[in-house]
C-alpha cells in the first residue's frame, strides 16, 4: 500500500518547495518525489495505486524531515518512575521527533555490558512510538565490553570526566579514554564525553612531586610530558592546557579574544569573587548530581544500605526495577547537604545561599568545560582517526579549542542543547531548581555566542538532553540548587524552541538550518545518514507537518512526560507540530493524539559511518 502527501512548502534538498511525497506503508520508505503539488487524480498517483483517499495536500503547512534527537534519557529499565520508553517516545513524537537515541545511564543497569544491553532491549520492545537507538557507556571496568556492544548495534559510547551522580556509572580519566580509543580502533563508532572537570590548578605541582619525586616538569606540557601519570585533570586551556592543545591554538590563525569573557557570572551582591572561587574548588559540589553518587556516600550513612537493596533487586528482577527509597528523608534526617559539607570545609562559604542560582552557577565555572575539552582534544592528537564528540556544550569559551582542533582535521564534534540556546542565568529566580542542569545554563551573552558557533559550523548538532526525574528529586519546596537533581525535560520541544528563539536573530534562523542541526547532522552523528535525516527516495518516510504560525504557551499539565515538570512551563512559543510520521505510519496527530499502537522500531544495525 502506498500513500502520498504534498504541500506548497516541503523541505527537499535544503529548499522549501512545492512537492508531493509518495511513500510505502509496507516498506516504510519514500518511493518517489514530484517537485509539484499533484492533482488527486494525477496519473503519477495512479501509477503507484494511490486512491484520492490516500492522498492529502496539507498546504500551507511545512513538511520537513523528522527530527533525530541524539541525546535522550529514557531511564528504563530501573528508573521508570522518572520516565520510560512509552511516555518518553510519545513526548518525542508530539514534537516531530521520529528517532531518539537513548543514553546509557540513569537506567538500572546502565548500558555498559552485553547482558545489561539485552535487559534494555527486552524492556523497550513494543513500547516505542518512534524509532529508538542506543548509546553504550564508558566506565572504568568495561573496556572489554566495547567491541561486543558495537557488534550488537550501539551507536557509540558516552563517558563522564566528572562524577556522574550515580554509582553504577563511575567517571573515567583521560588515560582510560586513550585505552578505549585503542580498543575500538578500526571500528565504526563514536566516543562521547560529558566534558566537565575541576581544574585543581593549585594542587597539580604537589601531586606531581608526590608521584615522581623532585622532578619538576613544565606544567604547560603536563599531559604530554607525564603521560603515564593518571592525573585526571589539567588547568584551563587559557594558560595551562596540554602542550599539543596549546600547539593547536598557536597554529590556528583566528582569534576569539574579544568573545572570551573569563570568570563570567551573573550579578549577585551577596557573592564575592573569593566565595565564587571557593565554590568552584569544593570537591563536595563538583559531582554532576547529589543524590546517588559520591556525595550521597559522604552525606548519608545509609547509602550503602540503599546500594545493597538496589543490587538485590537487580538480581531478582529481570527488568531491575528499583524500590522506594526516600533520599530526601535521609538528607533531612542527617542535615547534610552538598553545601553544608562544603561549608564545614571552607569558612568562606558560611553565608552562601543555596537557593541562589548565582551561587550554583559560580560552583561550575566555564573552565570546568574547557579543562575537560582540552584533555579530550589532547587524546585526539594521539589517536587522530577515532571520532570524539562533546555532549551538551554550554560555554562559548570552549569554541576556540574546538575550532582549532577542527582546523587541524581532528575528528572532534560538539552538540549543544535547546536550553542553552533559549534560557539564561539572569532570568532564573531563586529556588527555581527545575532550571538546574550540568553544565549549567549560563549568561545571555554566552547564549548568543553559542548561536554564532552553530552558524559557524563549530557546533554541529542541537539535542534535548531530555533528563527527567521525579518532582521530589528537584526539591522545589526547599529550592536548594546544590541538593536538587539536575536535568531539563524537553524532548519534543526542540523545533518550536529553535524556531521561536531563532526568529529573534539577525538574520532569523531558517527551517533549513534547524533541519540541518536536528535531523541531518544528528543522523550523521548516530550513523544513520543512509536512511534518516532527510526526505529522499529510498530513505525512511519519517517526516512531520509543522504549523509555523501557531502561537501557544507550554503548560506542565499538557506535556506528555511521565513527570509533568519542565523549565519551559508558562513560556510562549511560535510553531507547533500537527502530525508526525514514522516510516510512513502516523504516530501523532495534534487533534487525535497518539496512535493506539506503538509503531517505533529498535535500531540495532551497525553504524553506516
């Protein structure tokens, strides 16, 4: 059976033109494209046995390729109270997303072994309204699992250079990255990184003396000269980056000095420069999340009991469902929070307000990102044939690093997120912990410069980093940014966010640009550019119908997330998805809702590139 869809505006070959798309329901592929709107009785339609009832002209709405969201936390199995395959993919479909790639962590168990991946696959079957692929995880103990996971179809691997906040997904070091690169050499894959690291500049020399005696190396060449010492840290790229990275910067003819704003922070009369530095240096505030990782062990005496029960539950349940455990109660009972521990360690922090976003932002300065990215690029100089990717880039200060690496043909790529392009630190009120994420939302000036980096093709993809949790973990009643779980729920919001915010730029962002960043480039990132990311003959019939005139306000209760809490509640947007098709199947209609049956497939084929 074949069907046809046409409009006066169809995004074909990077142009909005009148066109008719003919596609097969059986194969889910595009069969033919006419660069005109056909009459319902046209002979071409008859050739494909398409009756007038199976042909629609949706003019003046836009038909464009379905979005490929390459960064989504669906949290199943194990933390399905946070999200799940069904609700997460329904939310995606409502926003024209036809493919999501599930992140390896926040599910229990994480996607770090073949056995764990099989649990994930079993949990997903029959529950996906859009096509779903999977990232594997990089953790210190799974080097030998990487190639088997590639054979099973993971699109690549993600690791953290800072504490992830969940015990089952420990951080890795630059030394591990190099070992992983050796393991996957000659494989079609991608290594990705949560790029934050505490610089610890003041402690580097003492650590070196402790490990190698009285030899005093040049700190500018730290990672190059002392390759065997696993420091897991380096200073800001501005003056103490690894020597190969400094060489890259020196070779690159362009300079972004006018756009680099060191020590940027939002105005807050109660926060001194000394306090800001103390916040950034505190080990208690460095982890990505406070509830389940290193901080939880420090703050909660019963944390080991929690882990034991969690492990017992994993062994007895094929889908590793978690039990009810009140982390908030533990924290309250023992009166220990990340900030209270930091205050015990440093008297400068005694008067810090945990409900102030300015305080949280100061605890995660831009050099957390530039330090980590310098280390990643340094690894790339040693294995220049293996593609590396920076997830959720939040600071423009890293752009000179990435540009320099690209100028020397190192295979480094970077994504940013919808929230970094639309939300600003200056507008986040005290106690509004639903805006917390790591890396943090930074200043409005930084946001504008990220848009510039996108248009300059230094950042190449935009994703949601949909990272939901239960409302209690956000701690809205207390409003403590340091204790709250971080993450912005936004899968399915990307198209209207970019369309609305992009319209304010000069010149305004185009549908063509959005599709490049969120469909074609993301399809290439996940190794699916042979079948997804554009409307073309032989490609999957994944497309959406977009009303670019519709204006509306996002309301928490009207979202499709399992936990109806988002930072975008109450915000006005322009542009709404009316219908979403996955391989020719209508999976979402603005008036009728979602299809009764989940039409998504699991993507388990090897990468195309």
